[in-house]
C-alpha cells in the first residue's frame, strides 16, 4: 500500500494498440468497446500504464470533439488496477489526478477536461456511500455510466437464485409461462422487433434512444471480436404471445460477467409479465454459460418514489442481489472555463431529460 508521501502511483505511460485491451475486466475498457465507439464519433486511444510496485495494465481513453475548438476525453470504468495494487481509502482523488496529468500530453490540445467513471464501488450497507472524490476533480452535471446498479451472484443454484427474488417476482416469472408467453433468442435476427419495441418504450417513458444502426453495429463488432479473451457474446431475447411481440432485452456476456444493457416493452398485454420471463431466461442462460455475475446495469440511487425512473428501481431490485454505488462521472479540468461552460449546458440538458422522463413524453 502506498502512502501519501510516496512520489507517485505511476511510473510511466506509453501509447499502445487497441488489441492490448482484450483482457480488460470490464467490457467498457475492452478492445471491443473501443472498436465499437470508434464507429460513432469517438477516437479510441489505448495506453499501457506502468503502476508503481504492481506492474502494467491497459487503459482505454475515448476522445471526441464537442464543438469546434473544444474536445473531451473519457475513461469509462477506469483505470483498472493490477493485481497486488492496494489503494488506500481516500486516495482515489490523488490517483486520478496523477493519471490525468500524465495523460494530457497524449491528448488533443483543445481537450477541455478528462472525464472519469471510476470503477470502484461500495456495497449498500457495507462501507457506506461510494468512494469520495474531491478537488481538483469536479463532479460532472450528468453521468455517462449509471453509478448505481444491482449485481446478482450466479454461483448459487438456480433454485437458490430464484428463492432470493421477492415473492411477487418469483410468481411473475412462472405466470408468464403459464399464460403462454414464448421466449426466444433470435439475436441479430430479432433486431427489427427489438428496435420497434424500443421506440415505443422511448415514447412512453420519455427517454432517448440511438439509431437502429447503432445497435446493429454493436452486434457486428461483438461478432468480429470473437477472438478476444474474454470473447464477448451479445444476446437478444424476445417474448411473444399469440404473434404479438411484448418485450425484448439485450444482454452482453463476457468472461465471468453478464450485463443487461437494454430493455424494451410493448404497451399491450402487460398483465402477462413478459419482462420477468425474459430476465429469468437471460439469467439462467448466463449461469449456464459460466458467468458468475449478472449486472442489471443501472438503477436510481435509492427507492425514491418521486424519481423519474422509480419503476426501474423496483423492477430490478426485485430480482434480489446486491445494490452497489459508484462515484459517478468526475472531471479533471484541463481548461477550467471551457469545462465550466460545457458543464452548465450539460446540466440544463439533464434537467430537460428528467422532466421528459417524469412526464413520460
């Protein structure tokens, strides 16, 4: 464990190839994710970070132009620290500041800030809130990745996983099957059905969605990255009843972790509980594939009924598991005035999005 008096956490940083991210812990730090985001306006940069006393790890940094003369850099769920690296509690800010300062030389000169979504978390009820960060880092007005989520442990038996759900959730998973809901896994072949349901969900809940090409590209990049270790596998499940498409989910399986990325549902036959059946099928398949974790990937920070996504909290936490909290998005300002201007605009956009979600339009 390094103390505050140590010279630094990082020995050296060198530029690397995207392929070296193939063994990352998180899909957001993977070669696959870098290749995917490069299709949609981001520039993927990879670095080899030589951590003092602990060896090296890859680091994926995404950059994009915000306006003429203004760019940002983004580190999704990074840095990943090497085995044996022990970070003292309260030293997260110091480590991220040192990393940002060393990264600046590799980034465009018009980079206004470097945004981090640190991977470190606290379990709810164990260790309190997420790790505290502070100056010179500044809290972003809007998070890019969801700081709060529910993690299911897939190592127990299927019966134990089912028993850990709330009683109504156990009942609903069986109810859908009894009422004739058919769950299938069409993968890329079901993308049009998924996107049709997704646009309906967006209209109903007041959320933004990407283009159809965005989701198609994600399937294509995952397929082409099959040689990565661990290899990603993107799965699309749909639920139908008497020819009506009722619900769809997209789940990414990679190594020991499965992540529920996207979900969509129709406005009809909601009493058939198709979404419960889909999640249960995806959970069982992830366990059968050797995954040990099922990440429901994003909930509100607490059970606040006034939150615009309060229903999402209730739905996801009903499957059991552990609630975890990350720190969210934090910026290292390279150009403080430009960063402050962008942050204000970003905050206004977030308030507008939240109003649309709450109003459902």
